[in-house]
C-alpha cells in the first residue's frame, strides 16, 4: 500500500502540471486533488514507511505540494472570479512573481509540516505578507493575495499531511 500511495503522490504532482485549456481547465486540479486524497487514505491505512520509502515519501510530498498548487491556485481564482465578477472581462494581471513565490511558499509550508514545526507556516506567511504589503493597497491585489495564499497553503498542508502520514 505504501508503494501505491507513493505512486499516487507522484501522479498528483504530475497531473497538476499537465497543460489544459478551454472548458476543461479545472481537470488537472480535480485529478491531482483526487489522487492526493486517495494517497492520503492509503498512507493512513498503510502505516509508516521505512528506509527508502520514508525518503521517497518526503520528497514526493514536497514535490506534490510545490507542483500541485501550480494548478490549484489558478482554478480557485477562476471560481472566485465567477462568483465575484459577472462582467466576463479578462482577469486582472497576477501579482508580480506570484508563481515563483507560490511554489517557494508551498515548499516551505510542506517542509515545516514534515519537520513537525508548524510555527514555520506562521513565519512563511508573515514574510510573504510583509514583502507584499506595498502592493496590497489595491483592492484587486489584496483579494488576489488572500485567495491565492489560502489556496496555496491549504494545498501544501494537504500534501504535507500525506507525507506526515507516510513517515509517522
């Protein structure tokens, strides 16, 4: 079961970066989320991994955290935009450096969870908030910051939780 959970973690990371356009832009996020959920169930049932499985579980959960959010966050933005904006206009430009910052944020959150140091999440969020503070005065930027950060952190927590289930 541990091997299947590891494979599902790897597939969740890969599914999130499959390019998609048109009406099915939500599909990679849905597939990645489903794979991550099944991996979580299997990791809980299987118990802790040892040796190579332990190391691979850590690496794959961090990769799933980093890569999975790359698809999940834009999907959440599209859902939020549909609920808040009925004009159908082009989306507002993303915050500068958002993709790279998001990947680094998810890696830091997943590593904090795997290290058993949840206080690290507060540090990551504080640093991100302080760095973005000058940009957050604009209403679209603050909303984008909050939605993106919540979606990103929740994805990283889920992936880190699967890794924790595999190693504990």
